[in-house]
């Protein structure tokens, strides 16, 4: 049966980014428990708290998007994927710029984790072009072509390697949905409640804009975590959608 993300409730499609210190992250998670279904653990939190943070958040009832953006030689990424999946993470990320061989190694690591424990079912996402990058940034690091062209090519590489989806900005979501099909995870960070409020992000959109473009999930950090009332902020996003 085909996966239909549009049939899922909002709470299943909004990922709250806990990009903050350990104690603050747990405080936010306890407030959001029972409302949000997903939280994101990135480098800020993971490097302080270590793998145990995934288990702590799972114990609170969350699905965990472990966003470590692995990018290394295939052998290291295969082992990293295996170890990360065994923490209980539900999503992992790998830089598409690492190449197809590396991405295939990531898939092997996840397959090994599942063979060792059939309960491990971890989605694998390829990082295309970061939402903080502009056309000028791509040219500076030697990538030719438009941002959308690079995103499309990297996304196809991820799917050819066996990953279940990609991370891209909301600007590319509609194009990617058309190219990758209905079942692909298309996770979009760079979400702001107002399109002009960009902080350090450059390719941004509102929650509604991202979903209408074809995102399966959106990642929302500061608009929720820095709000006076994070639960109200989360609910308001769901109402807007």
C-alpha cells in the first residue's frame, strides 16, 4: 500500500528541533509530550548528551529524527549508520555530497541494524543543499548550476542509492515530489511562521507553504523552542496548516 503523508495528522508531520543544551531540551520535550510526535536531535544536543538522549526522548513517547549529517568514507558511514540506528532513532541523515558509494554503505548499515533487531525501522534521508546556502554559496565551493538543479541531482542520487527520502528547502519540495514520487520522505527545514523572518536561513517558507509544495514533514525549531509558550506555538502551527 502506498504511503500517503497527507492522511497523517499534523502532529505526525511537524518535527520540533531541539537545538539547545541537554537540560533545556528535556524541559521542552516534557512540555511537548502528548502534543508533538517528532523531535529532532542535531549536533548541538547530541554532542553534549550523547546517544543516551535518543533513549530519553523515546521514553517520553517521541519519534526521534537524529540529524547528524554523516559524511565520511563508506566504511565509517556504514558503521555510523549501524550504531546510530541502534540508539532507537527513527530517522537518520547522510550528506549526498558523500557520493553514491557512501550512501549505499549507509543503507547497508541500516540493514545490518534491522537484521540484528527487527524492531529497528529507520528512515534514511539524504541531505541535498543546506537551507543556509544561496546560489553564491554554491559557486563559492565550486558547485555549478542552479540550486534547484543541484538539489534535484543529489536527491536522485540518494534515491538511486536506496535512501527513503531527502532533506531540502521548501523551495524545492514541489519539484522533488514530482520527481521522487508520493512515497518519498521530503523533509523541509527552514520553516518560519512569517516568510520574511529568516534568521540564518536563506531559503525559507511558512508551514502551510511547505506542505502545499509537497513536504512530507517540516522541521521547526526556534519558532517553537524560543516561544514563550512552546505548546501554544506548536498548536498554532497545526491550526495554520
